[in-house]
C-alpha cells in the first residue's frame, strides 16, 4: 500500500516542495524514514505514533517506509509531522486519495494537536509558485500563510480536524487574508521629545530621506541614543513588497507573533555590544538570520560602537556594501537580504568628554587615537554621515514648547522617498539614494562648477577614499532632493562634507 502527499520546506528564504511518500509492506513492524532527515524529523515517528493512538486510529502492524523527496536536500524541523500522519492514514486506505494540489505542514503533539512551525511564509509563497492550491497547517500560522495570494489556507488545531475535512465530514473554514495598510501610525518614541540638537535632527532627517548610514559622536548624555531610537518614527511606512520580504526573514527566524500576518513596522534592532560576529551576520549549525537580516528594511542601531568586538564590526562591511549576506555551514548555505540603515553612537574618546565645553577630557592624545582606531577605516568609509552631537543647553531643556513631531517629519521624508522611487524606477533594487550604484552617480548627480570646486577641495584636503567620494555625492543628492533641486549646488556638497567629522578627526575644514 502506497500513498503520497505534498509538504514544503525552506532553505534560507527559499521555500521548496517536498513529497512525503509512504509505503506499507510485509515483514516485521518497523518504521524507516529516508530522504536526508535531521534528528527532529526522525523523531516524528514517535510523535505520529502517539498521535494516531490518542486519536483512536490504528498504527500499521507492518513495515513502514517514509521517503522525503527530493532526497538530496536536508530536511529540518518538525514541519513534516502532519504530512507523515496524513500519508500513513492514506496508505492504510482510511482517507480518500489526497489531491496533488494540497499540501500539509505542522508539528504534532502526542495528543494530535497541531503546533506552529517556523518559515511558513516562504513555504506558502513557494506553494503558489509550484501550483499548490490548498495548504493545511496549524491555526497559529494561518495569518502568515494567507499573505500568499492564490492559496487557500485551512487552519486546524488538531490532526483530527484535517482528517474530518478530507473525509468530507466537517469542513474547515479557510483563513481570510488580513490585508495590508501602508499608512501605519507610528506609536513609538516621538521626535517632539527631543530638545535642541538642531544639527543632529537635520542629519537624522537627511539620513531618513536617503536611507543613509549614520554615526552620532558626542559626550555621554548628549542625546545620541534618544535620537537614534526615534529614527523609525520618521521613516516612511513599509511598502507591501518590503513587508513581505521582512516578514519572510522573521518567519524563518520564528519571530512572527502568533496570529499575525505581515510585519507592519520597520524593524529596529539594537544588539548589546557583547554580541558575537555570528549573531550579527547569522549562522548556527542550520543557518539562521542574524541581526543584519532581522534589520532588513529597517534600522540596525549599535550603541557604544567602539565597545563592539573587532570581529563583530568587520563582519558588517560586506552586508553594508552588497545588501545581502551568505551564511555557509556544513549542512548547507543560505543567503539572506540585509538592506538596512546602520545607526551608531559613540563617545569622542574613552572618558567621553573630548571637546566638551565645560568638562575637561582626561584622555591623552594617544589614548584618543587608540579609542578611535577601534573602528576600522574601511567600516567608517561605509558610514555616510558622521555627526558631532553637542551637549544640550539648559535653555533648550527648560523650554515649554515641544519640538517638531515625528509625524510632520515623516510626511516630508515620505515625499522625498517617493521622488527617489520615481527617479530610479528603471533601476531594479534601487529605491533610495543610498542604494544608487557608483556607475550611475554621474548620471543622477549633475553638479554646478562651484559644487565641483568644493568637492575637489574637500577630497584633496581630507584625503578621502573613492568610496567616501561616492557617499558624499549620494548624501548631496539627498540634500538637493530635500531642497527641491535637480542639480547639486555648492551648498549641497558643503553640507554633505560637513557630515564627515570623523574623516576630519573633529577638526573643521575651511573650504
């Protein structure tokens, strides 16, 4: 007796179909599972056996062989419990023939209950691409799977409900997609709480408009972390495409809340400075997304930047440049997207008071230099804006009126982002100025002769790299967009150059 049902798997962010074949043959009772399963998959035999017994079905008294095809792809996790259960029932003739347009996934409890699994969204999208019309899965994963258009999702709480549905006794109710509202309201910290810091607020808006990386440098208590945590509130809402991409990453990581479909807010990740390089980039025996991927389409905030290990910081270089990260392990490799805004905060020296107007610095020049050298030049080259944050004056703290709200700034940012989307619509994968390829800078960044002269002077006096040159042009493009100008003028270039304080080692450059 033979039966075959469809299931799904996920490798990285790519889902794929899995055929669960079950054969019942003569011989001594024995259960064998083949098809490169890991230990969690092999253990499904005991879960399925107990579920069958506790649901008052019979475990076959014969030799049972289960094959997970394709056999050359490693199968991981408990996602195959339900399809193995259904295939054994079908092989015994206790279920009608299962349609080839149906797929099953889910972990079984010993009593037959269905428990949620990770990676449902990429699997649901793969199901649609492979012609599968129906998907049976745990109820907690239904909202996530319903995002896939063209797929009928049947949520179930027990394997018994799936059996009754297939027999035509009690039909399951399909899950309804929750839809997506791109005009989400930010409920987090508001920019109105920030007192003073006009330069830092301006830099934060420039970064948000162009998707640029940013580092705040200032003494303790100047408001660096406060500003950084308010960046998501001024970013434009996630588009539907961005929400699907972000949700897929969170689905694989198992971070989508139960009953929720899409991630609707831009991610904000803030790992502690003790984080390892593996946690930043992703990894594990089975590759999993790291912080750079969990921050995809959002913000990665590194507070006290020089306190991070050199290895953890250097692993950021390739993701910042390419927007993807590939994690290779013994059991396979996975590629994850990681287009994020890097926002960092650091002190100007070890004691934190270099350049403070009232408190003296206790660090020697060599100690200051050693502290700054904890961050490599290649990494700093990849950060577009270096902003020195001055201590807040008493008058700013004591003022009664609130500053400009995040909602007002967000409106301006969204308008500039839309302008960039229209400008780069012919360039695939380019949605903001920070993503503009270097070979297209001259095309989209025309300069006046005065602007050219300012840029030349800055390049020669500051000893900038070619990468820093490109990033100044991208920031200038953003400043010009905020100014409503198609051509880069000297004031746009000058503002972008002033956002390179670490290149100048805190020494102003006269242009």
